[in-house]
C-alpha cells in the first residue's frame, strides 16, 4: 500500500511516517519502480507499535530501543521493564514539575485582581530573576 493508505490504516500522518522512517524506526521501506514508498502488514504493525509507544510518551530514542527489543526474540524482558520503569520515573518527575507549575499559577491567578488596574502579580512574578519553586 502507499503512504496515504498506510497513514489511514494506522492513524499516523504521512509526514510522521516519513519522519519515523528517517529516524530509523521502520527499517528500510520498500519502493515501487516509480520510487514511491510501499508498505506491507509488517510495516503497519511496526507503525502501530510506534504510535502506541508515542501515545505512552516514549521519546523517539526510547522507541528505537523498544523496536529493537521487540524485534529481538532473544531479548530479556528485564531490559524492557527497566526501560519502561525509567520512563515511568521520568513521567512522575514531569508530573511533579507540572503540579508545582499549576500550584504557582493557581496562587498567582488568585492574587491577580483581573480588572482594569495595571498591577499584576502574575507579571511581577515572571519578572523575578532566577528559577522559582512551586507554591
């Protein structure tokens, strides 16, 4: 099938399919005699794997590792679990950072009059030098 059909079958845009190919996630994609990319069920299966991995927030580098492990029938599941746990820890750290940002913005918004006056604690806080911790 062509790239448009592959995109429709996987829910991944043609642009992203080309990106994933360039990033080495698909392996070598076959070309027609006219030079057009052609995809088979194996490619679609890989694209669905990539999409699910992206849906779970894995980076392209992590997905490259996962695809490699997925294709390696002699892999250790411990290796896969370690990669997933590391990603989970990164997500938890990011969630804590986002929660701190949300607390700060909640505090600043609650203290902003939101009227016609020029005073604004949100802008005052943003103008402060250096990194800030969440409140």
